[in-house]
């Protein structure tokens, strides 16, 4: 059975949000690089790629369900932040929004007894736990290095160790 028109619309909206997320992380990667933080720039660049993969995963699901993928215009993200801590704090609050949106789609899938979509969303729900934890870890590390250039240098080195999955 195909997914409902309402569900296809909700998933299309999420595809757009995932691409916006990618755009936001690319802006953060650029600003981190402008500020001389190559490690953080690496972290955000990997995040940029991950968000694009999430968008593609939702798109593939729509196509598997015989629904049309409809891309919309993206809003321009911010291009500058006060510092790395501000970037990661915004990253975390953005991920919390994404988690809420995915949960809303899951609520709709439950209401519609759409088991296939509920099953597909399980991966994203688990992924969001990881995304929030990852940003929280970075925030903790940056808060701990507040006021110390040496500690900030080490934090940036640590962020640079993140690898593409």
C-alpha cells in the first residue's frame, strides 16, 4: 500500500529541512575555517555530508513508496557566529528541532497505522539521539576550555579527528 498524500507532504517537508540542515552546517564549517579552527571545520563538513545523506534517504523512501519527491527553496543560513561554542549551541538546538519534526512525522505514521513509515523512521529516531549527544559532547569540551587558548587548541584538534562514517 502506498503512503498517504499527507504523509508524502510531511516527508517532503523533512527532506527540505535536512537539506537546510546541511546548508547550515556548511555555513558553520566555513565560519570555523575563517576563524582558524580547521578541526571544527572538519566536524561541521562531515555533518554537512550526513544531513545530505539523510535527505537522500527520505527521498529514496518516497520513491520506493511511489510518491513524488518535491524539492523546495532553501532559506539562507546565518554565516557568522560569535565563537565555536555558539556554533555548537546552535547545532544542538537545531538538532532538537529536527528530532521534534521527526517525532511529529512518526506521530502521523502512528495515527495513520502506517507501519512502513514507522519502521523507516526508527533509524532516524536513533540517529537523532546520536546527533544530539555528539553536539552536547562538543559543547561540554568547549565550555571546559573557556578562557584557555591551549585547551581550545586541543578541543579543535579533537574535533578534527572526526571521520566520515
